[in-house]
């Protein structure tokens, strides 16, 4: 209730939403006085959903917020399960589960709203699963469990049938097409119109969402960790900017804030380009954010050698062409022609990569519409046929797909599919192929860019370890081909040790690359300096001779997943090390984030993120190197 009322206050006080436009459904404890509301029973929640679906009109912005208990219910006979919201009357007097607002009901609500032309945003601060070994020690899990204390409601075959009869919306939905699955919260399956919805979930399926005392509530009042962190991040946004702030701009800080209090990992599905509070999806400008410096002949870009922005590369800012002079892994300095003027909030597009940039060759096999490439795409070259790096082709019964190029023609295999693009008669097929090629080229340029420095290689030891905790993990060596083999759900860590004191400030960072086109900066947090701790936290310090372990974060292992239609997936952990001067800011690896797979990017556009640190112009190139740990993950 604390969370719901706080979100309502933001809507009314900062965004001017009238109370008459807000449907408040609460379970109020005795003695509390709250605004006019409906009681949070299952019938009232379903009625609220029905009112939304009945009254939604094209162009409406709809915001659904839920904070409370979640529950997992499974069949002891078949292992089937459903997740859901637990209303106030979820449990009857005999302790049995009588009603649940299932995730499938929520899916149907979202699809109904999209079908009416509305734009729904759903925020769920609740557990998605009954059991997890990753419960935060400082928080209370937001889950509803049986009186037996078990982690989920396991029903007999007869009880399961009765439960499904009481929850008709929980009946199984039609089978998904191959490629329709995502590694997300599990509440929303893919729907047409990626730009038309957003789902923010407090945690992943197998995790628990927690709540704990919050700084703005007296007498030990609690908030959900997701909601409290979201409110804190929104409080940092000026009122004039709040209506237009995008999820992509809010999520990095939100994930860090949640991570400081809990091991849960928030997930965002839908379009990260969507504004948090509506106004509809609008494409962002593509390119690298430009930061003007004190020297009018130079600019700093939020992109570096890993993007192809090395010395000799050229970028365009409108009609101005600048040449890169000095570069670090994720930032660079470019020289402007005399008399050039760069506007505020400009972005730069790469028009000529440096001599060492990784370029991708792509081809289309079989009859198809002309490929529509986003422009400019200097890292991508179209060839009429092989040899190529990536190809698009028709797979009978599956539609058009993108996969790594195979010199010998053969039946496609699901394990090699990068993205499913649509049917031959899809009017957007040409644009989807072009967007997939361009995104894969950008991803591959990051994944395959390497740098070697003998001094840094001798200074730092990097290894892959597997185990539920860092302390009990064991080292895993690669096979003769240099690939580490792992099973799905095996917890992975990157172990890094600075063997001796470095000759100056040493920066270390970790990026996880998955071969569906996703590049995820894992560590350090944006703005963190892992060698000196100058940014406010000594947990990032790297004492010489000691080993630190990085998984999904400093304290949580990584769990690479496998798409539902596949038996194996491929990942690369890219460890980056570089030497910094004392007054250099640490590299911001968030500039390297490609927070969408190729499957997601075919209808979306990404953009650089502005830097908030005063840039430092390096006098000499920085020493840096990479360790690439390739992993093949298979189903157990």
C-alpha cells in the first residue's frame, strides 16, 4: 500500500493526473486512513482490468502498477505451473488457494489494450517465483506461500484441474512460434508492435522480490526494493524532464539502486525507448553522444575503439565531419575542422571506421525484397553471395531468418538462428533484414575487437569459474578449440586477480556478449572506478594479490540462458583492462551496451547516452587489452 500510494502521488503531484483518472485498489490494514479506493479482491482487480480494456481508446497512455504478493502454483503430476498476483482473498479460511491473478490474465489485458490502440506500461513489484536460493538477507520476500512453508503451492492432479477451471484465463495459450521466446520476466510473451508496451518486473522468474525499511518512511515503514529504488531515481529527474524521460535513461541507475539492497534483477520488456509516463514511442537519434570540450577544435564521443572509433576514423555531426585522434575502449577525442560549430545534444554517426575496425559482410540467399539498410552503416558490407559472415534466408515453415553464413547450403538449425524476421509477404521484411544485419555488425565489432599488451597480460590473471558461490567455485579450462563448455543453469564467474601493484591506475571491466546480438556491461557500475574507489564505494577496490569474482554483478553469478527453441547458445565474456592517468575518469562501459538482441532490434532504434563527467583529453594513446572467454552453453 505504501508503494501504490507513493506512485499515485507522483502521477498526481508531478504529472498532473487527476484523481478521477486513477483506479485505486488497495488492501488496507485496520487503523489506516487512505483515499477513496476499492478493496483488492480478485473480483475487483479483474473488474479494474475490464474497465481499462473497455474504455481504452487509440492514443491512450495506460499505467498499471502492482505491489504485493506473488505466488507460484504447480501441478505435482505434470510439473506445469503458473505465476500470479495474490489478491486479498487469495487464501480461504481453510488455508487453500482460491484465486490468483495469473500472468496469462495480465498478458491478455496488455494485448487487449494494444489492440485498442493504447500504450500500456506495467510495473510489477512482486515475486515471480515461490522459491529461490538467492534471497537477499536484508529484505522480506514478497511471496504468498502455503501454511506448510513450502516455496510454492503444489496441487494434486484433481486440485490442479479444479484450480484451472476456476481460472479460465490460465488455460494454456497456443504454442509459440520458434524464436518467439525471450529471456525476460516471464510475464509477457512477445506481441506484435514492440513499440507499443513496456513491462518492468521486479525480478526474474526464479528470483524473489524483496521489501525493506525505506528512508522516507517513519517507524520502519517498508517499500518494495524495486518501487523504492524507482521512486528515488524519479526524484532525481527534474519536473520539466519527467514527462519525457525514457526507460533506457532510467534503467542503468535503477538496476544499480536495486543491486545495492537485493540480489534480485529487474527486467524490462518491450521498448526501452518508450517514455516512462507515456507520450508514445518516438525513434531516438542513432549515433554517439557528443560532449563539447574547452578546446573548440575538439569533441569527446561516447564511443571508442570497441566501436571502431579509433585514430583515423571519421564521424559526421550534421554536415560537420570530424576525425578521431585519440581513443580509449569506450570513448575518444575527435578533431573538428576550423570554424566548425557543433550544436548542443548532438550525436555523431560513424561514416569511416578506423583501419583495425571489424567489418561484417552480409548476404541474402534466395529471392527477397531489396534490403533496406539504416544509413550510414560503415561496419557492414553487402555481398551478392559468400564468403560472408552473416546471411538471411527463407526457412520453409519458419519464415525468414538470419544466421551465421554457411559456405555449403543446408537445412537451417534452430541453434544457429540469430533472429526470426517474418514471412516473405511481410511488407517490413526488407527493413527487418537490414536492421538485423546492421545490428549484428555493430555487435560483432564489439565482440571481435581485441587488443593485446604484454605488460597488462602479465599483470592480470583472468579465468572462468563455475559454482553457486564465488568461494566454492572451481576453475573451468577451455577445450582444445579454446571454448569453455557449460550446462544451462550452471552459475558462472569471471575471476580476476591483479598479480602485483600496477605502474599506475588500472581499470578493469567485464562485458557479456551473447550471440543473438546482446552486449551487456556487467561490471563495474556506471561511473565506478574499480581500482581506487574514488566514486563513493570501496567495494570496487582491487587489492593486489587478491581475486575478485564477477557474475551478473559483484555478488551474483551469471546464468546464461538458452532460447526455448534451441539446445545450445554461445556467449563471450570480454574482460577489458586499460591504464589511466590520475585525472582520467574511468571508462563508462554503458556506452558499449547493446541492450537488445537482434530479434528485438528489427523494429527499434538505439542511441548513445550522454556522459555526465567532464571529459579529459588524453595526451598519448592508452595501453589496453582484452581477454575473450568463449562459452558454449547446452541444456542439461
